[in-house]
C-alpha cells in the first residue's frame, strides 16, 4: 500500500523536501509492485508449498529495512537521500512480496471455502490497519510512526510463526503431476 502522506510526516521534519518525498514514495511503490509479481515466480521455484517460511523471511527483511530506515531518520547511522530511497525501496520489495503469499496461504488454509472469503478477510484487516495508521498519524511524530511500523511487523512475524499451521488442501494439477512424475 502506497500512502505518501506518511512519508511527508516522517521525512519533512528531517529536512527532506516534498519533491524528494514524492520520489521516495514512488520508488517504494514501484519496487513493491515489481516484487509482488516476481514473488510468484520465486515461490514456484524456491518455496514450493512453503508459504509460511517465505512470509516469515520477507517480513523479517521488511522489518530490517524498516529499522534501517528508522535509524537513518533518527540519525543513528549515516544517511543520504540515496540511502533513504534504498531503505524504503527494500521495505517495499519485501513488504509487497508478502501480499500474494498471504492471499495464497489464506486460500489454502480455509479450503474448501472460496478464496474470496479469505481475500475479503485480508482486505478487511488491511483497511482496518490503514485506518489506525491514518488516525495515529495525527498524534505521533515520524519516529513514533516508524517505531509503530517496526512493532507491527514484529508482532505479525511472531503471530505467523506461532499460530499459523500450514496445510495445503487445495487440489493442484501442477503439484499433483510433479509428485506423480518423480
């Protein structure tokens, strides 16, 4: 999800102008969209029927890139606009690579119910979290928003690790032929 309003509230106080903020947000969105498409190919080749592991890996990398971005904003590490773009682009890559994985795993977990049910639940949760973030943006400064994002990513990683049990119940012609042929 690309919302430049948050980048304004995070980056303007540290002296980055609106034009640069726009480019940073744009790089995050483009990187995320490309990663969402490419993650399907990687899933088919590397993480076949191991969505949970891929989700945890991607979310962990998103957490690390968000922490790096936060450290740059707080001036704990060396920062340039280029490094900020790299950090937020990596965040977009890993965060958005998870999106199709969550949808697929959710569809697998609730089978034989329709995929639209799991997709609807995920969209509802995303909209609720976006609403909370928009509300909190009025009360928290940029650092607080970054810390909140790091905390949310950490909680989601813990939740997926502890409570999601993979079960691949949907019939799949691709996987069935791969299993029968060797």
